């Protein structure tokens, strides 16, 4: 089959690789019909090379049709149409039973001290072959699927694999008071959905992003948007009685624009030999914290900062005095996809499309075009906001 593989920093290629097969009786194999590129894939493209091997298959936002099942799979049949959550969970351990599927104790990657295994996401998360490919092996398939109907187009359902539940969790964790103000840093695909969920719930939603077409898209859905300027935090504070937003979702993460010095450090790490770079990335606090700092600054006293954006350094410096003095709550983490599906399925199937899932993808393309589109998406060229591959 054809698959999108990682070959080095800012270098991905489509290669002919062996078809996936049933390895465990609990596996299924799906033929992938749609598979999106995520902002998280950009971290692999740019930064997390020390944890990836040349040839690893990327992708963790797939859906498709079941073509083969292992002998122990009871909940799926060949021909079923399914979306595959990006985290791989068992559904019955302590963490899964508590709605913490991204911490699943059956699939945790203990070697690296990580939570649940993920598709297409480095050795830190189990080095499981990803879904930007013609076929995908799905471990623990009885639990790791969302079965969907046959009538609606893929784009209705595809984002259930990751960004829609991620955004939903981001808003849940943000603990916005009824009718309160939710501010969002970042209007990538995750920030788009965070804002729309905020509007859907009746909050006042203010969002910041430096890219004009991303702001325009959010404005189409009723969001008030602001450019990333030196004064934007003050401007937003003025709009919230000088107090700040009740809640802030950081939908940017570790590759924020805005603190060049640390950016250079990241650059350097991306080019080091793996054995040297890995411990540095893990411990040395090389994150760019611009969006997180802005979130902490912008939230009102007693408010909540919710991180949907991914962070990865273990020695980052946080403004503890400010956080303590402002009495902040801070929540974060990889999304627990299956926890939110019952809330989201009716919304994506609603003919009125309340979260606008049909207004996100700017690019549909074949797998062969994926390498070019990684570059386009990273550089935010050609109005690119979300890429959906149709292998
Ligand atoms: N928690 C999870 O489970 C989970 C799931 C999916 C994605 N993510 C993470 O969410 C983040 C966003 O993903 P995405 O797909 O939307 O990616 P993206 O890269 O398209 O979006 C990031 C957006 O932030 C904007 N931005 C950059 N610096 C900024 C700043 N200082 N202030 C405000 N905006 C800024 C960029 O212009 C861009 O629009 C990534 O870190 C991704 O890894 C987390
Ligand atoms: Zn993703
Ligand atoms: Zn589990």
C-alpha cells in the first residue's frame, strides 16, 4: 500500500510499504477513506524528530471501512464504516472507566513514562503505524472505533477522531461560568472548534490569531477575533471590565509565534543527533511559551486556563507567583476521545451543522499530494486551515 512516511525534519514522502495485517486477535484493519493532517503532525514535522525513525507512518485522524477483523473482535464486522480515535485505549482499565482514555493503563508507554499509545506519534507514544495511508491496523478494535452511518459525507464525521473532542474537552476543562467570557489563543482547526463550541453554549467568545483567513473563518461563525499584537492582551482585558476573561483556552501549544530566542533553541535541537537531542527536548525546557504566558496574563483572577495545545518540555519555567496570586485553575492534557462522543455525534449529524464541521477543510487531496500539503499547512499558505487526504 501507499503511506505517508517521516524521513527527516520537514521531509515526508509517500512510499510503497507492506499492507498492515491482523497481528493480534483483537485487531481490525480498515481501508482509509479520509485522513486529516493535524497541527500535532506539524510538531513531528518540525521538532520531535529525535523520537521518530525514518519510514514511520504518520497520521492519527482517520476514518474508513473495516476490511478484516481478528478472531476476538465482536463489535465490528467487515464493511462497517468507522472513525478511529487517535488514542488507543482498552475501555476497561481504571483510567478508561474514569473517562481518562488518553491515560489508558493497558496501552501506556511506560518506557517513556507516557500515557496511552497514539497512532502515528513517535516512540514516546508507542510508535504505532499511523493512518495517513491506504490501510490501517487498529489495535483493540472492539473499543477503538466510533461506528457511523452510511449516508453523510466523511467530513461530517472525520473530526470525531481528534480535533472535535479535543476542542470539546478544552471547553469542558475551561469551566466557563454560564454566559461568561471565553478567550481563545489560536484559531487553527482546534481553536476554530473551541470557539464554535463556545458560541454554541452561549458564551461570549473572543479569539486571537495572527493569520487573517483564520480570523475570517471564525468570524463567519460569530466569533470576535483579534490579531496577535503586543497590546492584544490589554485590549481583551479592557473588553472584560478590566478584569480578564473568565476562562482561556490555549489552542496553540509549543510552536507559538512570539518568543524568537527560544525558537532558535528549538531549531538547534531539531538538527542535533537523536541521542543528544532527546534528553534535551525532554528536560531542557525548550518550549515556546508565548501563548501559555498570554493565557495566564489574560485570564481573570480566580479563572481557569485550559490547555488544548500540546507542550513537551519538562523544565519549562512558569510564572508561579502570578499563577498563585491570581488563584488560577489550570487544566490540560491529551484528549480522551471516546469520553465525548455521545455529546458530539448528534451535533455532527444535525442537518443544521451547529459546529460547522462542513466549514473547516480548505484542502482535499490525494495521498500523493500530502508532502506538499504538509509544507503548505505549516507555512499557512494558500489559505490552508485544514487538510483532508482521501487515499
Ligand atoms: N490535547 C490534544 O489532545 C490535542 C489534539 C489535537 C491537537 N492538539 C494541539 O493543539 C494545537 C493546535 O492544533 P491545530 O491543529 O489547531 O494547529 P495549528 O498549528 O494549525 O494552529 C495553531 C494556531 O495558533 C496560531 N498562533 C501561533 N502563535 C500564536 C500566539 N502566540 N497567539 C495566538 N495564536 C497563535 C497560529 O497562527 C495557528 O493558527 C497544537 O499544539 C496541537 O498539537 C492537541
Ligand atoms: Zn490530531
Ligand atoms: Zn484502558
